[in-house]
């Protein structure tokens, strides 16, 4: 989940603490819940990098090319026109078109992942509270075409 190199390298201790906090807040109790909780933490990390990415892209694209030292009769440094041109180039960059779409993608994926996590918890809680032999799920064939197992439909002692 964490990056070890580059401008977005994560501090392993900070990342570990963040993932620990997310897991503690979500409180997963099964392997599936834990996997989904880790996915949620990863999406939060990826989404948090967007702010840095936008700042770096803006800083890089607004840089004015290095001006050679002035010759006789020339002024030193970048002109206001150079600075304005660099700013216009940054705003016209494809990256700034793609960042909002990527952020929207991550946000939708986070919403779906949280919804899956809630469904997993609700399913587990129904199984835990069910009377042995009681029907705890709806009988329907999932998109995979395989019918659900009896353990998922009926409360079984020891589940």
C-alpha cells in the first residue's frame, strides 16, 4: 500500500499508524471484513496523495525556464509575460483534466468499498444472532451462477 521511493514516498510508521487507526475504527471481525477494511485504508491513502500531486504538478508546470544571465543592455530575470505563460501552460495541462476524474473514481470506489464492508458486517451479525436452523439469507442465485451454500443461508452452530 505504501510507496517507498519518489515524491510520494510514505513514512512507514505514519502509514502503519493510519492503517491501524482505520482498522480499529472499522473493527473487522472476519477475514473478509479485514480485507475490505485494508482496501478502504488504501483508498484513503491514495486519495490523500492527490493534494500533493496537484501541488507538485502546479509547481512544476508554473516554473519559468531558467533565464540566461543578462547580456549588455538586457534586464535580469523572468518577465511578467514569462510567468503568465507558465501559469497558462499549467492550467492547460492534461493532468488538471485527469485529476478530478481520478479523484471521482477513488471516491466512488471508496463509497462502494464502505458499502460492501457494511453488508459484510450486517451479514455476519445476522448469522451471529440467528437461531440454529433459521433462514438467515434470501435464496437467490448470484451473478456467478452458483447457488449460495447452505451455511450462508441457514444459521449453523459453530459459524
